[in-house]
């Protein structure tokens, strides 16, 4: 799902309300248009702020535990000299 969030009040000094609009996963274009219409209203002087879009698309959300590498995983940033062995396993600690 895709959600557009924004804050709005009835006047500049009035109480602020948190609002949202929900869009199906295949309606990103519509959500973007809606968010831009809110920003246009803000530019026109309406008391709207903090327009944001958040998505949690099932096909784009990783499974639990994917950020926890196995003990034999080795991360390499770059290799300046190919003769130097690559990295170290993530589970090892660096001696200082």
C-alpha cells in the first residue's frame, strides 16, 4: 500500500490535524499527483504542511533476518591492490 500523510488546520492558528490518504500498490502515479496537489494548496496559502509519501510494497520488503549476515559472510568495500586478500568475515572483530 502507498500512503500520503500531511498536517492540516482550519486556520494558521487553529489546531493541527494529522491526515492521510491510502492508495493501492499499483497507484503510485495517483499518490504522487495527490501529494503534489497538497503541495500546490500549501503554496497557495492553505495551512497544509509535512506532506510525505510512505510505501510498504510487499514485493519490495525484505524478509526478516536478511540484515543479519551469516558468520562466513565477508563484506568488501574496495580492493586497491588485487594482491591483497579480500576482506574479513563479518563475525570477526578488528584488533585496534
